[in-house]
C-alpha cells in the first residue's frame, strides 16, 4: 500500500485529526463553533467562515489550503486576535483570544520588517521589549543584556542562512527572500508557542521559496513550535505540514462547515526536494487536488492554473 | 543644429544632464532675474535719477549696509568706536531677525503637540473618535479671521502672533501626521504587538519612528505658511520684527531696505529648509 493511500485511508477512517505522535500533546489552538460574517450593505451579510471546529495540538504544523475567498487568512487573523468571530470562541494556549499579543509569532507576506531598523535591530526588537521595557534601557545591566541578546540574534540569523556582513543592512537593502528569513528569525526570537504565517513565501521566486521551505521545515523539526501556515500552493502545504486543513468557500444558506479536508500528512525523511520527487508525494498531491478542486467550477481550475504559473511548480 | 539638439534635450524625458549642466542650469533663472531687475532699474533711473521704486545697485548697497551695520532709528545710536561685531549684533537687521526668529521657533516648538495629537488620533481609535471631526472642522476656520480674538485673548504682545502661527498651521500638521500614521501598514502594528510591544511602544517606537522623516518634510512644507502668519501678525501689531520693518519702510517707500529684507527672509527659510532636509537625511538613512 502506497504512503498516500495509507494517509487517505487514515483520513477517511479516523475521527482524530492529529498525527498519532501528537495525540497526547495539549491542544494549543482551539476553534469552537466559529463563524464569521461581514455586513455587505443594508441588512445583508456575507458569511466567510461557518461552524469551524478545529483543534490544533502543540507541535503540529498545520498547512491551511483553499481557494481565494475561502477564509483561510481570516482564520489566521482570528487566531492572531486581529479579528474576532461573529459567533464561537478561539483559545490559544488555553486562553481566550481577545487581543493581539505575544502568544503568537507572526510572519506576513509583506511589510514583515520595521523599515527604520537594521536586520539585527529588527531581530532584537522583540526581546528588548519583553525584558527591558522603556525604563530598562537606562539600567547599567542593559549593556550586558544587549550583548547577550546580540549573540543570540546573530545565532538565529546565521541559522536562517543569513551572512553576518548583512546584519547592519536596512530592509530596503535586502532581497525579498532575505527579508522573510529575517522576519522568521524575528518571530522565533520570542520563542512563541504558536507561529502564524500568512502566505509568507508567496511573493518569492521558486528557488528562494524552496530554500526557505527547507529551512522552515528544519527549524520546525528541531524546535517544534505549533505552526499555522496559510498558503495557496498545494505542493508547499503538503511538503511543509504535518497536517493539512483544506477550506472551501462558504455557500450562503447551506449551513455547512468550511472544512473540506482535515488530515494528517506523512512525515517521511529526506529533504523537501527529495520528497517532492517521490511517487507517494505525487499520489498525495493528485489526491488533494482532486478532493479540493475536483468537483469545483471552471473558475477554480483557472485559479489553479494561475497558482501553478505563480509558484513555478506543477501541481 | 547644436541649438536644436539642446532644445531637443529639454524635451527628452529620458535625458540625463551631466553634473556640470545640472549645476549651471540651476543658477540660470537667478541670473535672468538679476539681469531683468538691473535693466529695469537702469531704465527707470535714466528717466528719474531719484527713483526709489526700483532702487539701483548702489542704492541697494547703501540700504543693505545701513540695515546690517546701523541700529534702527528708534534705538539708541552706537558710539563711533563700536567694533564690527557690536555693529552687526546691534543692527536693525539683527534685531528684527532675532525678534521674528524668537516668535517663529516658539511656534515650531508649540507645534510638537500637534504632531503628537495627529499620531494619537491615527493610532488610538478613541482619540480618533474624539478629535477627528473637530479638527477637520477647525482646519476650515480661516486663521487670520481669528486675529482679533487672539489680540483680545492674548493682548498685542508676542503671544498673539505665536498663537496665530500655531492655530494656522497646527490643524494641517495634525491631519498630515494622522494620514501618514494611518498609512503605516497594519502588518507592522500587528507584528509589533506579537513582539510584546505596549501601546506606547507601537505609537512611538514603531509608527512615529517610521513616519518621522515624512513629518519633517511636512514641517518643511509648512515653513512658508508659518512665516506668512508671522508676517500677518507683525504687520498688524508689532514694534519689531522683519515684517514690522517692511511695513514701516513701505510708508517711506524704502525699497532699498524692503527688497534686501524680503531676500533675507527667503534666504533664512531656504537655509532652514535645507538644514531640515540635511538633518532628515542624516537621522533617517533608511528613508
């Protein structure tokens, strides 16, 4: 039996959505009966998400996939605390989400760095805030703390594949790939229990994207933060995630949940490039493609073609 | 053919003038202005050697000399043994410049809260709800129409003039800062909160720091309106200042003083603008 077939079987037979090794891990993110509607004109509203019940356990890497407008970015913004559900509740780390705070690290698609700070200053910004505040900067111990922090930031940046010669550069002097590497390092410096990434690699060229995917995967395997990774790229979702969540656009009046597919993903060894070439991966990709987009409209197929063009890989 | 080529270059959007050309061209209009003035002055002085409307170069020289080295008529005269430095510091121009500059910089200092109000309106939704509509309305009040009220409220001293400048420019600066701060991408604010920033951190260390170069540019653009309000106040009620002197000299047809004073004001504003531009570039290399 092929790996993809085993995954498919597991997804179809099991109630549990988490990978077997993580079943015992505590629930890090919990969405309970979450629905989101926006007012669109007089007395009318548009439902984006409906009856969403998802539990994400600590250490899971959940890739969220779906068509444009299916609510995947809305889902991420709600976990972040930037938006709130119309009904239902979201808990992160056991606490109700009521505002944006440091429980979640955040890597957006763009504007991810502070333009007025160098690469090093961007990475040091969070811990400086957390441990110094406004008054801490005038204390004598601040210089020693800053030295230690700088060493830690250097280590984090080097781990992201950045060169020490670039540490003093401002974001506008960096390439898109470098900026995203710094943004990930900046978020990881805070050691957040949850890392939220909103199409973080979608503006990058295929080579940079592949390199960053590999680095993110390695970091996740080493440090195991809980990751919620929103993407419109099927291959990226399958290669990075330990679990796949496919959302579908809400149909008004249907009352159905947006979740089209929620399944654990195989965690085979090897690099992303090796896995991408494997028969299992190709089988799985075809399955997800069929499941997610197979019965949808012509428009969706066109969107997929566009996705292929943009990402530079074949789906 | 060469002249056609030069004209052609002026109409070429993709043209790349060399440094020498750029430098030379930037002075051409100044030279043309001086040339036209001197020719006009020469023509008028041929008709009337005592003409004071368009003073000759020598009249201007004497006017500048008296403004720079001699005290104002209403002041005590300096003794003949006074040094050059004493003459310069006690001169009419120095005294007027210091008076006007004092009012000008007092107004600039008082505009700092306007910047902070604009920032807070953009960052804190309750502050926005409280202030925005009022400031949008206040911005439409013609500042000069408030001058009588200011004279009643603050008297005819310096405060009325300073407040006229502040009231004239503050709403614009507030709204400008508000728009600049609103334009900071939402992702930056969200990111800052995920990096354990407090509300004040976000307002001052993230948003204000990012928009500061543009705020300085906004202040640069408002230098002239500030000077305009200062001149309006000084011309109406004052006993010293650059605009006061221009007003006094108008009564005596003293164009030999008025023209140097106008150019001096322009030089001061140009210098201040250049200083702010330089400081902006040095302080914000990332902008």
